[in-house]
C-alpha cells in the first residue's frame, strides 16, 4: 500500500462505475476510473457541471465511456428515478462511489423531503441510492460500494432524538454527524451483506483535507472557511491526491470490505492511502443497527 497512486489501479475494462458528484473528488475518481477502462456514470444535480466533467474526461481520455445522469441526493424521488433509468439501461453495476456532499451551510436548510440538508444529502441520500442500486450491484463482478466519510467524523455524534437538527443547528456538528453516519453505514452494510450472502463489499474512505469547492459551495464564498480555503490553499492537498484513498478502496485487490482508508500523513490530512483510524463511536454496532432501521423508516426504502 506504500505510496499507492493511480498508476497502481488495475484494469477496469468491462466494469461499470457510478460516481456521485460532478466536481472535486468525484471528478478525479471518474477520470482515474475512465483511464483504467471503466464505463463511468457521473451522477449529479447540475447538468451543466456534469456535461463539463464528461467533456473534460473525454478530452483527457479519448474513447472513454463516460456519461452524465441527473441525480439530486436531496430528493428521494430523483434518487428513485435515477435508479430506474439505470436499471433500464444496464444489467449490472460493479462499483458505486458515494462521494457527493454538502458542507456547513450557515443556516439550517432542508431537502425536498424535509431532512436537514447535510444529513439528508450526505447520508440519507446515499443510503437510499445504495438500496435502490443493490439489485444491480448484486449482479456485478466483484461489486463494491465505497462511501466517503471525513476527518470530521472523529468529533461527530449521532443525536437520535434530533437527527435533523430541528432543536439546534450547528453547521459543523451537523456535518460531523452526517459523516459519522456515512462511516457507520459503510460498516453496517458490510455486516448485512455478509449475513445475507449478497457478495457486495462495502468499504469506507476519507480524503483528508483536499482542495475542492466543498467549503465555498456550502458555507458561502465570503465565509471564514471559504476564505481559509482561498488564501491558505497550501494547507489543502490537491483534489487528485485526496481522491486516492477512495480509488484505492474502489479498485485495489488488497482493499477489503468493512475497512476504512485515508491519507497516511499529518494526522491523515494528506498523503497516500493507508488504514484510517476509526472513531470509537463508529464501532458501536447497536447504534449502527438503530441508524439503519431509522434510515429505512425515514427514506421509505428497504434493502
């Protein structure tokens, strides 16, 4: 695993990958997978950004099989329609990368279904998407689901009495909760897959601190986090570097279900893929099962 890079990605010819998110980490995931020969579906809510991502990848990788599909993770109807379209055009999916995210909007916002925006998009949207795509994944070859967490999960806590931050909204606390939920979901999905013989590997990853538009898009271009990202850019590793743990989890033969990968340097903020430190709260199997049941109730989607 030492100094693993995109040059170590094995051939992905014949594999179909779905990546959520049109820019930043998601773009570099899609680009690397396309270079390795995968058929890549970039899924996002912004058709203009999606078309630009597809065009950039096709220019960089002539002959690549990459396409865009509309998907709004903040809308359960959009998720269902996306899965239905995909099932109508493809017999299987080999890889799902649950990457897209919203980070620290200053005021509490809601999804189309009334969920707090970060919890609803980052976690519940991907929970529902994975459930909707499970039949296609089970027909895949060595199928994997890679769900992105964050170093913010270390300070995250699940507030089952206020998952939607109705009583108190703190932007970073809500983000940390959503990313802790993503990590616990990745672990629980692996346990459920093993128990039911689905043959789907579920792996978690985080990018460290990467130079993407996540902060300015969420907190706003004039916010303190966005200004830090703009003027102290050297504190953030390039997005292509931040994508490495995800790509390792998605493609490396030595990556295993139920594990968690992140960067290897400076407290897992930058570097090359390695085993990531799992926050103690993410190991609580009782809470993970409770979160799963609650997520099925909230989304109306069952595995």
